[in-house]
C-alpha cells in the first residue's frame, strides 16, 4: 500500500462519484436575542437518507490543488485533494474519497495522516474541510481524526438548508 501524488496531466477532471447513507443528521438549532446568539447541532435519528453527488479533481476555482491516491498495487482505493488557503495559512481538503467496498478499513485515516503531514511540511496552522449536517458517518470520522466544528453556513445550498437538515459544516484541525 502506498500514497502517491496523482499527476495533474493524467487526473485533471477525474470524476469522483460520492454516495453515502445516513440514519442520523445533526439538527441545527439557532437562537438569538438582542444580547446573544447561540447555535447547536443535535444528533437526531431519522429514516434512511441516501445522498449521491459528483465532483472532479483539479477544479479551476481552487488555487493550487494537489491530489493523492492510495494504491494497492495497481488499484486506486482512495483519493484526497488538498489546496492551500494562503490568505489564512490553512490547508483545505477539497475531496476525500474512499471507493465503495473499501470503506471502514483505515484508508481514510491514512489519507488524513497524509493531509496532516502535508500541512506540517508547508507550515500551515490548520486543516479545514466541508461536510454536511446529514452526513453523520463522515462527521463521526472527522471527529475521530481530531477535527471539530469550526463554523457553518445555514444557507449555503438553498434557503431551506436547516429544514432539509443539510447545513454546510466547516470542520477543522489545528496543527
């Protein structure tokens, strides 16, 4: 097993098909008065949620993306893409993908270890990534990797993100 940088000329536009099932979401509850604001995410069981979406490596809107693959011989099992956020000295994980059938074997943890190595070698102060409040398995994984909630956007995807239980969460790890 080895992690190697994926050559941009060979993987530019490489499509990743993400899919996950969840039986819980993190319900965002916001309160505000004249004197305070509070927000909490409460893990809430629910009927099965299935989500699927696609993304591509090396999207033109990222500053300087680099992608890494976890290989078992000639088989590509996992992919991680990162890009520096120079203005605030963070490393953003733009994609973290483990192929279906290879999840829960520690491959995601290997990729997160690689992200932490990259961040340290570049002198970054933190690693940040985006997830959704309905992706409870991913949230649990990120928590297990030392990440915590760094922020959220209650209307990133639509004007009904809170009602849809699909709120953008920024999770991060200080280096």
